[in-house]
C-alpha cells in the first residue's frame, strides 16, 4: 500500500524538477535545507512544509568579530611533560589545532589556569610558574626531577566543530570559518534574540524553525593535523567560561577547579563515574540553557512557527530526559538515527508533539561516490531502526545532506522509496497504541533516566555495537518485547524498586559509569538490591557488574551472581566448581556463544552456581538463586540476533517466567513478533537478509508456521 507524508526531504538551489520527483516517490510532505545548502524561491513555493535550519550561536561572524571576548571557551589540558631538571617549559597548544583554538590570555591565567604535578596530584603554587603569551608556553620552576606535569588552561574556540567537520569533509575551500559566541555574555545575549526576530520577519515562508541546536556544542576537539582528537557527544566542555564559573560559585556556594572539568584529561566522558561537582555543573548548565532556549522558542511561537530542536551539535544543556527539558516548550526533536538505540533515544522523548529521525547515511561525498554503494549502509541502518520502530515508532523520518548526490544513485532512490513506505505502514498499524510486553526491565547506573537510551554515541560508529557490551544490550532491548526503564543508584536508594519491574541489569567495565565504580562500596545501595532480589527479583550482570575491589570481593554482588573475578589475589584458594549444565532453559539447544571482548578469569563462588558455559578454565555464562530471586551472569554481549535471544531468555529466567516464554513467541531468533492489542494487529519481522521460516505462537498457545522473504514485515490480525 502507498502512503504519503511523515517524510522530510533535504534539497537545495537549482534542483526543483528532481525535488518534485523525489517528493512524489518518497511521499515527502516537508523539505529542508542542510548545513551548506540553501532553498531558492522555486523550492519555497512548493506545496510542502518548509523547515529552515537556524544557528543560534554560530554563523554570525560579523557580530562575533566585533566582540572577540565573547567567543565560546573550554578548558583544555596540555600533554604530560616530564621534568628532567628543576625547570620545565610546556607548550600548551602542542597537539591542538590552532585554527580551532587559542589560549585565553584576556582573563588572568594565574586565577583561571592550573598547573598540576601529575606524579603526586598536587597543584603547583601560582608563584612557581609563569606564562609567555607570545610563545604560548608555561614555565614551571622548582620542579621535581622526573615528575610529570600538565597545564589546564582556558581557551577560546575560534571555529565551530561541526562547521569544521563539514568544511573538511565537503571541501568548502575558502568559505569563512563559523566562530561560535557565548550567549551568557551580555552582547551575545541581546544579539541572539534580536537576530531571531529579524530572521523570522525575513523568512515568512518558514513553517518549522530547526534549531541546530542552541548554544553549546558537544566536546569535539581537533589535533594539529586537523583530525578529531577528542570526541564526547555528552561533553559539557564548551559551556565553560569565566562568567559561567563565577555564576556557578554564586549559585552553588563553592568554586569549581579547572580539574573538575579537565578530569585528568578524561574530560568527564560518559564512561567516567560522574563526580558530585560535575553533576552540579551539569544541573547548573541545564537550568541556564533551558531558560534561555525557552525565550527563543517563545519568540518562534509568537511568530506562528513551530520550534524543532536537533538532538546533536550544540545540544549541550538541553538533555531531553533531564528535569528541565519540559520547560523549553519544544514542538519537536529531530536526531540522527543509525540503529535501534538512536531511534528509541529520539522516539521515547517526552514533552514534545512529535519526534523525527534523520536517517543515515548523510548525502555527503564520503558515502555517495562511484566506488561505494550507499544502499548497503542504508539497509543495515534501517533493519536496526525498524526493530525499535516496532516498539516505539518515530513520528517522522528524513534525511540530510546534498540531494543531488543521492539522486545520482538510482538504486538508493528505489530503496529509500521502499523504506519510507514501510515506515508509514508501521505507523498505520500501530496507530499510537502501546505494544504488549513480556516484562519490565530497569538498567541501573549512576546516570539513570538522564541518559535514557544513551551511552557514548561516538561518530556514528557501527563497530561499537559489535564489540561493546553496553551498546549491545541497549541495541537488543531497543526492539525487544519488553518495557525498559533507566534508573540511577540514587533512585534505588530514595524510591526503592517499583513492583512492576521484574529484572535489574547492571553492565559495563569495572570503574566506568556503566558498571558504577566506587558506588558499589555504598552499603545502602547493595542492601536495597540484595533485599529486592532475595524477595523474588531478577538480576542480570554483564561484563563486570558491581565491580570494585572492596572487603575481599571484586563483584560486590557476587553473593547474588554466584561468580566473581580473579584478580590474582586469591590464586592460593582452590576453586573446584566447574561442572557444566548443558540443557538449561537459557542455553538449551545452543553450544556456541559470542561474548565479544569477554571478561576473563570469572569463577564460581559456590557449588550452587549453575554454570552454563565454561571454557578456557573460566565461566562466561552462569545462573544462581538468591532467596526467592534469581540472577544471570554473562561475560559479554555484543549485539547480534543470537545474543538478543540470549538476553531475552536470561531475563525471562531471572524473572521466573519460563512458563510464559512461548506466549507471542517466534521460534526463529531471526524473526521477532510485536503485538498491539488496542489495534488488534501483530507484526512479524525478518531481521535478516535471507528468507526465514518460523513458528509463531499466539497469546493462547496456538501456533502457525510462516515463511518470510528477506527483510519482510508481515501483518496479521489477532484472532
């Protein structure tokens, strides 16, 4: 069936005929410009909704060149340098791209910079070092020979990172660099509102103002070769300024150190367990950003337009699962969709009228060239995203980049026509109804709800979901027939664990935020979980769950899991438990597993642990009972169809619901079934590129065999 609408098409000048053709073929009802393109009069006169990009804090060089002191700032850390005598000179910009960044000498370095002896961790007294502005160096006196030193320094950002990336990728030549300004500064504050009002009057044909995004870019710093040096999609680095630091101290009652933001050179990435100071800073920035963003959205609404936010680029402070996002009053959020996780990250966002996913690949020359077939990537992306859309569909989809590039690939045009029709077909059958779920699972870590469906989001890299367990877990869950909630450790301690949650999952490498680090030394946290599992809850640990060396244990919940990790401290203690159970509910009819970059040296702590996979003298899969509850341990879980089924069976077992496993069930893991009681439909999808045969069990235990074509989606009425 052919449906129309719910699709946004990127287009450009002098491309009217082709645009009309693709509007018809893809059923698009909206057109948009992209970074580097504009819409001419003929495009604006189309009978389509018009999206226009709007850069709040970049693309205004005439303004910022008159107020260079209001450029955005960030803290950077120099390279580690070893002192070989009692004096050391450090070039602070060594390794950084000087066309993107320059040190801030306007504000007193003695007040705002910090020199640290990294061998001892001590801050070097300001009397012991001096700054040479011309050479961009710091000279430290009375250094301890063969100690390492670093300089944490404030810098101005002289080139917006996304503009830089697009400039380099698309070879924009002599186009001027976009210089970002800081809306916390007085002139910038006034300018951003006045310019928006002026822009709205000059662009009356615009229906949707697409903020890309608001004020502060995620941390993206380039090296001296013009290549990415450090990327953190969650990084709050560019929200820093002297004005912000002073306002923070006034509001929170204490001053931040540069180290609170530099974080030993880790810059508080999403992998790091967040400190209280950093969480305070995130909260502080979110309050400021959402308040300022609301003022701009109000201006857009006063002009009779819709306000859409791009979940990327300058999105810092607008965290859509944060407690202040609702205050902005956004109409819509659009974000980049490359798989099931990113689709759910956008479609689950509360407090908006509609969500939109910008599907990959971008219509950029790095993908659309004669030696490449973009259909290969597009197909892989869609199959991942489709699983998630069967659970919680986006309201709209679209694409970005140069339409003329995509138009020159007829096979891609044909495939996209198929995708857009299938997307609308999914929505027509679901019709805003809630899908049936087998159970409810909660992911627990220090971030909780704030980072729902979010992990590290690095450069759209597909390989991350292949090797990294936490991403693999989320990707599996994104299309699985279960409800998913994200809880912080504070949530567990303050509110307990809700009755409708069947299983808790803790996963990740030891010391990272995903596992929890030193939080597991908190007796209140471990007691809450132990009591809940003891009374019948299910717990799944993947990788190094609850891991921190404390009181003779590494996995602090090893009593629940029935396993621990050997660090070399207990090699003198014999470990006799290695008998394998081969026909358990979880590993039934399965002998091969993929644990990815598996955690090693896992052993059973007692004879009651049920070992389901044992090889190379270590455990990779096991279960245990704890009072009335159950646990499952998995050494690693990269995303795959087989591992999705392994995780589902593990949750079913941990929840004690084996008897319900075959309710609305596909016997073939390549095929999944989603049920919509409110619309009286169920959908069967083939997640592979090969024809599949599967037996489907309905809600009453009746079964029927289906044959599905490669990637087929089949709808049936519930009888």
